[in-house]
């Protein structure tokens, strides 16, 4: 617009190795030509290639909400650490040069460089003049702390367009975060479709199912392993584990291990931004009650503490990252507990095709972890009601609330989900762009 270039998000591909290898490919545009980046939130699939963008020449400004700034730094440092560890592990197993997709995309130092490019902080509901001809307004998306949809006002000579980018939209009526804000009028909508093909179970039902799966495993004498996203999911699970213990739905002696340094740090960041919370949760914090802390909670930040979990006999809940089981400490916890019929694994989030989580969910009898074949004997539960993503009905409602829409572009979802969501909208102006496709507005 007016010769200026603005990028919305810059995330990692996640899934099969063939997809992961695309992360090292050219961006499809010149990084040095980007004037500004508007970052909707801090999940890796939205911010994970920022260090690579800087490494290849980006020198513009990154604009995001205050919580997103802090969480992005945390997420990128963790991603760089995991990549370096995986690259070292692979190098130990081969004398040859790392295969494509096996080397670290960026180092911890390169991840830290991204922080230097964060400029102005976005305040929800207040327009920012990004560059000449482009104004941006961030509005509440309700997905994770600090997440936002972004509405652009574009002006070039006499032409004007308003484009609404949904970012990732959250579920309504959750205990911690506020509901997504009603979107304003827009000519063009660019919309996520993660769960565009399905409806979530009622949330209260999902909470009770979660408690039931925990108690079933406790009755067998085993441990419960929960692959956990460090942002939002970990905090929500802690919230309901505390509530379950206090209400008697779970045993008073329940021991919970938060086996994720990133989730521990993220929870501390969450506690600094009570104004971004739903009213009830905000009041809890302001009254001095921390809903994420309770007797029986153990924070295993140090590696030695994490390694000690290998020897847990039973009766414990272990929350470990990453949620899609693509790396991190969850691999060790699964290696130890998957072969045990008395144990349970509870998946409470989205799992992309090709990830270890998806393979287990889809019924694999065995999986490979760190080069070792591991039998899947533990009970496996999938509880989608905890998803931080809006379901089809909520996505449709968000879109239909926008007045004046002339064109809609569906993104950020598997092709089947996009197609089902397009049918649900029933709008002839829907487009599903291909990677690197250019569109004139």
C-alpha cells in the first residue's frame, strides 16, 4: 500500500518433516523490504520465524501488545534452545552434514536479536499509524494472553480499504481470558479456520471429562501425562486442577508437576497482566488469590528435577511441553509412561497432521521417540473442549458480525477444515489462497 509493506505474523510451519523443511526456504518476499510487522500473538506458528526474518535482513518495526512482546521473547528463546538441542542430538547420530530440516534455523543469540526490533506497543482498541497509508487497530481475540485481531485501514490516493485479520480467535465464556471483541466493519476479511470443520464439546462437559480421566488413571495406580502448550493451556489446566482439588472432584493428595520451564515463566508473565483477564479472574488476582498456585503443585524448572520424574510410580499429573509432542520434555515423559497400561495420556489441544501427538491420537500402536520404538499401552484420551481456538459456530458468528464484507480469504487451517467452513458460511465471495499467491485489493 503506497509503496510500503507490512507483514502480519511470521510463524513456523509445523507437522511432517517435509513441512518443517519449508521453514528454511525463502520467504517469498525480500525481508529487508518489510517496513513493519504486526504480531497478533506469541504462539510459535505466528512468531517462530521472526529470528530468521531478522537474520535475512529485516530491519523494520515489530508492533504487538505488551503481553505478546514478553511472551514472544520467551517462546523464541525456547524454540532456539530446542532447535539447538535437536541439532546436537542428530549430529551425535551421524557423521554427515545435517540433512535439510535437521539443523537449527537460528541460535539463541539470533532469537534474542528480535527483541531489538520491537517498537511501539499496541493498546487494544486504539489505532496506530503504522506507515504512510496504513493504520492498524488491535482488538481482543481471546485466544491467549495479549492475543489480538488486527484491522487495517489502507489508503492509497483516493482508494480506501479496510481489511480485518482475525488472527487466532478464542472460545467465549472461558474463565481466564476475555471473549473475542466484536469486529468492526471491513471490506476484506482474512480468517483462520483451525476448527472450521467442527464444534467443540460444551466446556463444562470437557472439564468433567478431564476429571474423570484423571480419576480413572489414579484408580489404576498410574500417572497422567498431559502434553501441554505453555501459553494459556498450562494456566487453564492449573486453574482447573486447583478447582478440582478444592472442590473434592480430585483427591486432596493429588501431586501435580509442571514440567516445563517455559510454562513456569509464562505463568509468571500471566500474573503481571490482570487487566487482560475476564472480570472474575481479574478480581481473583486483585484480591490476592492466585488461581495457578495450590498445595501439591511442583515446578520442575531444573533438568535434574525433570529427570527425577522418570522414577514416579503413580498418582501424579505431569504437564509437560510441547503440546503437539514435537520436542521438549514431553518426549521423555511419554517414553516412560506410554508403555504402561496403568498410565494415561490426555490430549487437550490441537494436533497437526504428522506430529507425534496426532499419531498417538489416531491410534498408533507404537511410536518412535528419540530413535526408540515405544509401545502405546497407556489409555489415551482426547478432550477437544479445552481448545483455545474458536469452533465452527463461533468462527461463523464472528464473521457474520462484520458489516460490508466484499471478499473473505480463508487461511491457517487444513484444507478440509477450510472447505467445510466455506460451506458453513455459504458466501460466494470466499477464496482460499495458495502459498505466495498475490491478490490485488
